[in-house]
């Protein structure tokens, strides 16, 4: 994937602000409250206002998309600037882009090892939604801050089991110790990312991080191998599949596929694929 080209920070901000200003000129006169409601509900009662709203959202969505792309590429400073810009220019239009941008800022802080700051971005959204379910990012932050009881509140084995019907709770590492808890959270994050093709590298990074904690675990080796083959890194996948076939329980529903995947990876490696 080619890295997108970006103009300088100041120029980009001016272009975005100008685009929004021009879009607002086309919106029929309405109060700020009307515009906020329009952004939240995307009402179609006034087609002209709705079209103008969508037009005004275009530069916002581009800024957020660019921020996410730069995050994937490891350009954290640029990703942070674009995320902050998204929050700044979206006021009164729609609550979703700022929420996604703040979530991204939290992920950036996690990459930087600043877990307490990351939580400050994640927690307000959690509290505003009155959620009671899982949040794997928050769980991992609490683990890294050694607050294991809090981490367990935001994690459930269901986060990993729901993505592969072949798995059972007995296959998982559990949460009894800080080490198994961290590996379980990393594995669940990897499983979540693996279902989206564009997040293949993210999935692999989390599988590898979990595997480093338990290098002889067959299940982690199997999924790491699968993530590598999904990225066409068959030569790198072979040793993981071999480890999986040795370490998986003979009754594991992953074992047969581990053997077949190893054979395929060896073949593709032999032809240089």
C-alpha cells in the first residue's frame, strides 16, 4: 500500500476549515441546536440541509481516515495531529468522529506506553455509554498498570471464543495470573483484528506479543501461523505451524488444520510464494 501524501499541518488545517466554511454557506439558516440534531439523526426532512451536512462531513471523514492510516503506518505524530484536528472541526456536526478520534488518541498513547493517559481517552466514552461489557484496550492498559482486578472487569473469554467456534474455554490460557491475563487479552485483541483483512498486521502483532509470553503454547503458535499466511509470509509461518502440531492436544479441533496449514505453507515456501 502506498503511503498517502499529506500537505503541511498548517495548510491542511486551513484547507479543511475552508471546506467546512464553504459547506456551511449552503446550509439553510438553522440554530446550532438544529445542526447538532441534524448531525446526530441525519434527518432527511430537509434534503438541502441534509446534503449540506454530508458535504460538511467530507473533510472531517478524510481527516479521521488519514489519522487512522497514519496510525497503521506508525506515523504517530501525524496521526495524533489529524485526530486532534478531527475533534476540533467536528463540533456541532456529529458526535461519532470525535469519539473515534479520541479512541485513536488512546491507542496512540498505548503505543507510546502511556497507559494512564490512554485510559483518560477511553473512560469518558465508556461512562457516557453506560457500557457494562468488555473493552480490551482498557483491559490491557490496566494490566500494564498492574491493576489486575480492573483488567479482569473489562475482559471476558467470550471476546476470544466468539470468533472461532472450534475453540472452547479449556483451550484458552485463563486469567488466574497476571501473565495469563495479559496473554489472554492480547489473544482476544488479535482475534478481533483478524476478522478484518485490513487489520492483518495488527492481528499478527498481538498474536506475537501473546506468543512471547507463552512461546510453547500450541494454540498461540497456530493462530500466529495463520496470521502470517494471511499476510503471504509462508516461510515465517512454517515454524509456528510445526510448533502447533507438536504442542496442541491430540483432541484439539485446531490440530488437523494446523497440519494441513503447515503442508500448504511448506509448499508455498518451496515455490517462493
